[in-house]
C-alpha cells in the first residue's frame, strides 16, 4: 500500500480482544494520515475486505511470523514500526522519521515482540477494561491518548530539526567552542555532542541563566565533563544551584554562569 492509497482508504482492520501499545499506536498513526478512516477490530478477515490490515493476517503490516524484519540494531519491527517505516519518511523527512523511531517506536516494538517491560506499554495496557462490553470504547480512548502523544512528538521533532540548524550556525560563529551561549533554549544534542563543546548556556525560564554539561552522545547520560563534585557540598557564591547529577547549574547573571563554566573547565 502506498501513502496515496492509505489517504484514500475507507477501512482499516486490526485484531479484536485485548489491545496493546503496538496496535493502539499503529491505529493512531493511521488516523493521523487518514482522519476519516473507519477502524474495524476483528480476528476474522473476510476475502472481500478492502483496506489496510495491520497486526494480524500475516500481511505487509503484521509481524507475527518467523521472517519478521529487524532493524540494524537487531530490534524487530512490530506493526507500528512497520507502518512508520513505510510512511513516515515520505511524510516527515529523515530527521523526524529517525528520531521518533529511536526515541519511541523501537521500545514499543521490542516490548510487543519480546514482552520486555516498557512504561508507555504499561500505560496503554491500563486502558483495557475488565468489562468486555467496554473494550471498543476503551480502545478508542487509548488511541486518542496515543494519537496526542504522537502528534506532539512529531511537532517537537520538527522543531528540534530547526533548532539544530540554528545551533550549528551559532557554533560555527563562536570563538570559544567549548562554551556555547544561546539566547534561548534550543535542542542542541545532535550538533554539539559530536563537537568539542563541553557546556551550553541559555536563559532559565525561572529567571537568571543555566548551563548544561553536554553528553558524549545524544540521548545519553554520560557527560563529557560533569560540573565539579565539590560544588554539591560547597556551592560557589556565583551559583544558585548545582544538580546532584552534576549536569546542570544555575546563576543569576550571564557573567556568573560563564565564570562557573570556565572554572569547571579548569578542574581536573
């Protein structure tokens, strides 16, 4: 099925009974592409059915077979991942496609294929009612919940892509590339984790300024240079806060936060 065909599709079919994050998010994604599609939940597929079938039926968007495709990191695709792989790149471009797959879909696919525990899967599972008569209504509620999450993430990653381009421009023009100063918070990890930048400074929404230690890799907690451990016990007078994980500090003025970052660089 092509994207053009899906946009014109009148019906979709997935399995009935207990629902999971995979079929719920797959449905949410389909509804984002085609808001007017009618979703049928059934364990029987008639030969006359015309529409998109997913998470059942051993077709293009089912993953319940021994030859199921895996990603390069060996995480197998589930129905949501297969749908995302087929349509998201054309819809949103490579950046959004990759980021949402890495941050959201890989974990959901892994959980559905292996039973590995996942917090979001647990949250979706909580929508399943004890009363079978309420299951279809509960499924729709779960889909609405998942759809909002997915829509928000798409908007966020589109903005992150714009931010990264702006950060790269700022980095390129900065004389001191170890400390990058932003006039507002911008998503910077994809650009600065691979550069020589140690700290990023930007205004705090609580007032004053904050600085973050840059991680070695995007979406990682291992920092290139955490702020000094001694600051947890003896906070310098030019700072107002140092996080216990030593990835974030706050100060009242830009000069104070710059002083702190320069002092931190000198620490062995």
